[in-house]
C-alpha cells in the first residue's frame, strides 16, 4: 500500500515518479529525465533516506527562529517533511522544482511563488 505517491516536477516537466509504502520501508523511484540539474535523484541511490532528504530539503530549516510561528500557520505541530510538502508542494523561492501528488492536476502556474 502506498500512502505517498508523487511526481517531482520541473516547471511542467515530470522529472521522477516516487512511491513510498505506508511504513516508509519500501520506495520506488522512476527517473523520467536523465541525471541533470533538474533531476533530484541523480545517481543510483533509491533509498528511503534519499527521498526523506529530498523532502527535508524542501522545508524550512529546523533551527529557524520563527519556525514555530510558520508551523502554526500551516497547522502543523512539527517540521515533518512528509506533511509539510503535502501543504506546500515543495515549492521553493530559488528553483522550479516542485511536487505534484497523485490525483492532482496542478501546473507550475498554479503553485509557483514568483509570477
């Protein structure tokens, strides 16, 4: 059973399909573009740690002074990358990588911060 099923996107280009089992023990990463600047899963590491690190990199840093206020606004009790990215789609200010979850029809124009 997969609770976490998403596509990593670069603008409107699918980059990788990722599936993670409910117990976070099994992961499947299918690269849809070759290793490059837009491929966050370059190389041959297809581990859950790699997926977690990617998701964590799309969150605010743990030591940030206003982190509790940010989490409160998002209705989160902790800086949980699994939950945070469901809310933010992993959108960052400094790149065009984002996460589209299974069943969503979002486009880059729907999620980007900078217009």
